[in-house]
C-alpha cells in the first residue's frame, strides 16, 4: 500500500470522518428519542430498540465485517459499508412506523459493522508503528467520545428547530461525499486468502440478540416470563457455542490468540464495561432534562455542552499527558473521573438545580471520557500481528458497541424495577433516572478495577509504559 504522506493524511481524514458520522448518528438519535416516541407511537420499552437494533446489528456484525475486510479488501468493504449506511439513513428519515424505523436502523447498523473495522484497520496498515500510528489511533479513539457529545447538541437543535428526521437525512450528502473520497483516495488492496466464518458470525450475532431481547422482555413482563428466561438461556448457549467453534475452526472469525495478552484482554473488558456505564448518561439524562427540568430538545442538547467542551479539551491533552505519564495512567485517571462524575449525577432529583447538580458533574464525566477513550483504543490493538489487525479492530469496535447494547438492556430493567416512586410524574422519572445512573457508576467502577488489574503496568510505581503499549 502506498504510504506517502498525502495518502496517509487522506486516509486519516476519511477514517475519522466516517467514524464520526457513525458516532454522531447514535447520539443524535438519543436526543431525538422523545420526539420519535411521540411521532411514531413507541412504547417506553420498545423505544430502546431504536438504539438497540442498531447496536446489535453493529456489534454482532463487526467480527464478520472485520474478517470480510481482510478477505475481500478494505476499500471494497469501506465503499459497501458507506453505501448501506447512506441508504438506511434515507429509509429511517422516511419511516412511517416503529417497525420500519427499527428495521432500517438494523440495516444501518450492518453498514456500520462493515465500515468501522475497515476504517480502523486502514489506519493500522497505513501508518508505521511509532508516534504516527499512536497519534492516528489516539484521534480515532477520541472521535468516539467527541462525536457522542457533539451529536447530543446537534440532535437537540435539529429535533427542536427542524425535525428528528433531519438528523438522518443529513447523513445522505455527507455519506456521498465520503464515498467519492474513498473511491478517489483509498487504493484498491488485493483480496486475501481463506473463507468467511459464517457459522461463527451467525452464532455471535444470534447470541447477543437473544441476550438483549431477554433483558428488554424482562422490563416488560418481569423475571417470571418464560419467554425472557428462555431468550437469556439461549443467548448464553449461543455465545458458548461460538467460542467453542472459534477454538476448533481453521479460519476463526475471532482468533482466540488475541486474548493471550493481559493488556488487550483487559482493554476489551474495560471498554465493554465503560460503554455499558456511559450509555445511561446519554440515553436517560436527555429524558431527565426534558421530562423533569422541562427543557425543549434544543435546550437539552445545549445542556450537554459542559461535557462536550471539557471532553474536547481532555482528548487533546491525552497525547502530552501520555508522553509524561504513560497511556495506562491516563486511562486509569479518566475512568476514575468518569466514575466520580456519574456517581455525582446519580444524586439528581425532581428539584435539582442544573448548574450544580447536572452541569458540574457532567463536566467531570466529560473530562473522564476524554482521557479514557484514546488509551482504550491503543491498548486494544497493542502488539497485534499484521494478520490479526482486522480481527483486533473488529474486537475493539465490538466491545464498544456490545457494551452499549448490553448496558442499555440492563438499564431498561433497572428503569422498570424503579417504578412506583411516590409523588409527581416528574419525581418518579427523576427517581428512575437516578437509579439508572447509580448502576452506571457501578459499571464504570468495575471498568476501572479491570484496568488497574490488567492494563496498568506492574508495579504501580513503574515509570515506563507497559511494553505492549510502548511498542506503539
């Protein structure tokens, strides 16, 4: 592959822009959820599937998408992923029923599952090991958090001043421009050897769908439901079968050797737990701002600015801080701040003042996210062999998306179980959201513990970064 500087610059811009479009879309949807519910008649539990259908298709298809890039060429997969994403965005904007919207969101998630690992793998093969690759991967990781924050603001403005549909229609011209750039600037790479592990792709996707469906069904019917318990049991069985299959097949979708590294395994687990915790902030706080504090969608979107601005500053500070202290310590600090900020937010009530009870803890949480996401990405691909670059990229993104999906499913259960608070409807909503944010803080604390145990160099006082990360 051509590695001249202009080519690397174009690839970096294309990869970041494509990934930013994916992340923006997720957070724009979250801000517009109240308007989507009113417009199309979603039930409270069914509303979560606007997000869950996307993240399940995204997370479930990521490993297959990553392997497809290795087999059929990353440029081909980049173009295919962008095409699916743009077409599905148009269909969502034109949706007239919950079923149509959720189905199109699943197709959009499939497009993202093909697109995301292709962008990350392109960065891995376009930039040589060393500071250049570290900076590129750092920006890629920061894009996840920054896009989510910006999307909350943009989604609120669009939902209030134009329509929730505008957040999807805007993907069409942007996606077409990215398609043109991909065809122009990304060289055609040769096809690889081997076959796609279709049984593995089906088992992993089906297992995650059943798990999340079972948890959402629990929110509707309770733990006594045979349907929900059966779905949960079948989901666990499918995932166990997936790992057994991957251990035996000659061309695995997920090479289990990726888990031989303590640092990488810890990074995958920490990323899953981190997203499982953070999703409560994006999904439920917007409902609190609109349903309890009485904000319009645009005001609710702008209310996330403390997190957005602080997160941007923190993300830009990661590189100089990491040079001095190491990515691992920056990561641990970010997770600690995220936990503190989320626990502080969990104290909200019906009469909480925005400035002291929401904005300030939101800023702390934003700082934590800005510091954590880039080091998590770097740790997830640390020391990976070239032939495993695609699989590692898929696993990083799968941990990200499946963490959010499972976290949201868990919080739907918490939200339903917290019903019955005495007082006004606003007080009941505040109580439910606070309960969800409290669980989110616990998940972030677990993520921090995983990093302390697996990613941080031993002993704690060592000055040099762990060898796996230092090699980047």
